[in-house]
C-alpha cells in the first residue's frame, strides 16, 4: 500500500486519497484493485485567517461537510435554486432546471467575477426527485457549489466524495459545502440576498425564473480555511 501511494503521489505531484478493494484467496494470496484516486489539493495551499464580521453581515458560515482548497475571493454572482419551488415542479420538468443552470453557467462564463451556486439536495444526481440532475459541464464555471438540506420536502445533501461529480469538482478546484440543518451550519441566511439585484428574470423564461434566482452581488467575499474546514461568506469589512 505504501509503495502504491508513493507512486501515485509521484505522478500527481501531491498526496492522494484512494478507494480500493482487496480480494483474498483461501491460500492467503491477495489482489488490490484501485478504484479511484483523488489528489489532496488542499495540501498545496496554506492556512488563511477568516475575518470577523457581524452576524447581520453574514450570508453563510459553515464548518465541516466541505471539500476544496483554501481561498479568499470576491464574489460577483450567487445563483439559488428555491427548494420548495423545485419540489413542486412537475417531475418531467425538473431536468429543465439543470439545463437553465447550464444556460446561466455559459452566459456568465467570460465574466471576471467569482460565482456561487446554491442548490437543494444532491447535485448531479440521476434521480431528479433527490436534487438537480446537472452535468459537470453545466456547473463548470462556478467557484463554489453548495448543497442545501431542506427536510420539509426530504432534500438531503449526499457527501459522496467518491463520485465522478466530486472528482470533477476536485480537479477543477471548485469548493464544495453541504449546508445541513444542524450545528455545523452556524449561519445560513437566504434573506440576505434580497438587498441585491436579481437578474434571473432577464435570462430565463417565467417558469425557470420562479425557481432559480440570480443575484449580482457586490462587496461580498468568500473565505475558506481548508485545514479548519470552515467557510465564511458575507459583506466585506475590516479584513
């Protein structure tokens, strides 16, 4: 195992996380099957210091349930899928929400600002009743993806770090967070975004605009300490 991990680390130029199986015969012979390999890219970046901001200036503060590299960036766009509106949407039309997110992703792809996507349940699922069935190409230009729990209708993030979708997020250095309904979510204030301009109605048809909100934000930062596994997003202040 050590020899294999060292070889993979040499190729990836960073320590790796692997998934594997071992088949053992009656005689004690064994075969190791390497299933997946993920670079631990957080090791490439050091600690950052999260600023202290008032609660009323905080949009999101979460510990644990995260994946990605440390960063401190300015945010210019936040896209939110309304959990209840998505739940009540006709089942056959739920994939349309994924296509609409892809349209937003493509529309803002050449813009210089950083982007956040907030979506209920399991991102990229093949079962639309569990979450929005996007492909990676439809979310490829977002800088952070957040899955939101919404127990009223049964939506629950699935921390499937071994899935192909999560592997793509790691490779693209897209930050991931699960916003759970527990103490790991210190603050999550959806009403915080009401102070900003909503531009989704100019991009989407009426049905999709009633489900997906697109906010052009300003003076908003996103900071993540990978070592402490803590995310903070809110208004800029003394930093």
